[in-house]
C-alpha cells in the first residue's frame, strides 16, 4: 500500500486550497484521471493531472501516495529513488515568539536537543526586538526569519533594519504575488530573500529567477504538486544559482517521510526545517517516530518512505474514509 499526504489546511490561509477543496478535486477529477490507464512511473502524473488547473496540494496528496507505492514495488527507499542517499540529516526547528524570555528558553532547549538551525515567524510589531535578542545571545546561530507575506512595501525600512543580523534567509517578506516588491527589496538588502508561498509552479520560479526576486526558495513538494515537480524545480534552481531547501508543512509522519526523502537529494540545502515527530505530535501515526539522535535524524532504509503506519493511532485520529474503485 502506498501512503501520501495532502498538506492543505482547514481554511484557505496559506494557499487557496482547503481540506474540503482537496477532497472534491481528488474524488471528482484526479481519481478519474488515474483510472484512465495504468501508471508506469510516477513521473507521468504531472502530465496526467495537467487538465486540472492548480490544486497542487490535492495533486501532491495523490502523487506522494503513488511515489511511496512505486518505491515499495521496487523494494527501494524513496530517498534513493529520488536520487538521494540515506545519510542522517541535520535539522532545524521553528520556535514560537510569545515573549523574548520564553523564546530564548525555547531556543536553548531546541539547541540542546540537537537542532542546528532556528526559524522565527516574524511579522510587523513582532520582529526586530526578538531577532536582536536572539543575535545577542547566540551570535553564531543559523537563524532564519519567515514572515509568511506579512509585510508590504511601506515596511521596507523596517526590513532593511534586519539586514545587519546575519540572517541566513528572510523568507517570504511580502505577499505571494508581489514579484516586483521582492525584487526591489532584494536590491536593498544583502540578506537572501527566500520565496515560499510565491513559488507554486516552474513558471513562478522562472519569474523569480528572471526578475531576481529571490536568492533561495523553500521547496515544498506538498505545495508544488508532488515530489517530481519539486525535483524538476530543484534542477532549475541549480542551473540558476538559486538555493533550495525543504521546509515542513506540519505534516504527520507520512508527509514528513516524503519531506525527509526529498531533503536527502544532493543540492537541497541543509539543515531543513523538517522537525522530529515530538515537535508536533503527542503520538505520530507512523512507527518508529522520527527522532533526533545527536542532532541528526536517521533516514529509514525500508522501502518507500520507510515508516510503517501505527494502526491504532491512525484509527484514533481517522475522521472520514472514502474509497474509490475503477
Ligand atoms: Mg514559509
């Protein structure tokens, strides 16, 4: 059996897609396309699904399951099939910013656990004071800031004020569609801008490259239509000197398994921010849970994503089931 994960949220806050729209698109459009003819390799899915516009999270949900199934049929780890290896991965963690002391305490804890990079979710009114406090305390920390598009062009002076903090990247400072704003900001700061929500398709990536709107992208297979579209974007990034790294989407162990496999591919920047299971779940639906050991996460060498489902926990969290037959 192949396992995939659709990373849509309950509401359309990150992209337009939601869990409900993904069910609709998978059931009424993608599954009927799947039944049209046998699939020989998962690469075919991008063109098979191309009559359906957008809905990349729904597509990635199906594609990831077929990737896992395909790797299992070949009895190979998905990481290897994607071109990666099974070397343990150094990881990063996102840290909450409820107050400066609580944030610093949490960073201490994450570093003690072995995380190599810290990412803070910033926004207007919750940025410089926090970032400067982290830099004072941890001058050499690999530190990134992610704004999830919370700033606008009137905030450029505030964003420029972060440029001395030696951030590894400033992720998605402006709205997803503000290509020119990102270009103008990148012209004014040394800190590499990393685009996340902006990059959904190769056309988006071409636009960013052509305009010089960023120096890096956050390559999320769950948001770009699946693992093969992500690999294809990675190649494009390498040709144009754009850094690419693999972020997380609060996935369960299934989606995390796919993200870890993608993170092993040469050219993906490490550490990524795919965390261990205990950062998000009391109990994950896969077993063994992804656990950091000495700051590294082991990539399982079993076929497919390499994790087995924990049937009891899966049953406990199952809300609905749908079955489709040709
Ligand atoms: Mg982001």
